[in-house]
């Protein structure tokens, strides 16, 4: 759903140049791209965990690499969100999802 939403959002952004002139829509577009990047890293982690459990072909270090990348990116996204007066609900949702996956 996130990838489809980001694709539609990027298509609308590309076809309507008047949106680029407005200041707040630029911030909204960047926030969408940050959220998509973080969700893709989390999806990659979940796919690697499932593959590791099913086949056992990957090292656990490789499986957890997306989480190693998503942690500093999420902190940077929080700082960016504070600077641009953005809601942090998405970042908190991601932290909950990461910690929930560790309890399984």
C-alpha cells in the first residue's frame, strides 16, 4: 500500500508543476519519500527473516542489516520532522513495528 501510494503521489507531483511552487507541498513530498524509504527497509527485513527461517541460507547479520540502516534513518527523520513541524506518528509507528517484530 505504501509503494502504491508513493507511486501515485510521485505521479501527481510530476504531472502538476504548480505543486512544486508551493512551500508546504515540498515538505509533504519529502516526508512521503522518507516514509517510503523506511517502510521499504522494514519490508526488506521482514522478507529476509522469513527467508532465513524457511531456508536458512542467510547469515543473521545480513538479515538484520536493514534494521541497522533504518535506525539512524529514523532518528534523522525525527529530527527532520521536528525542524519542519511534521507529525511524528509515522516514525513512532515504525518503532513499534520494529520492536514488535523482535518479540516474535
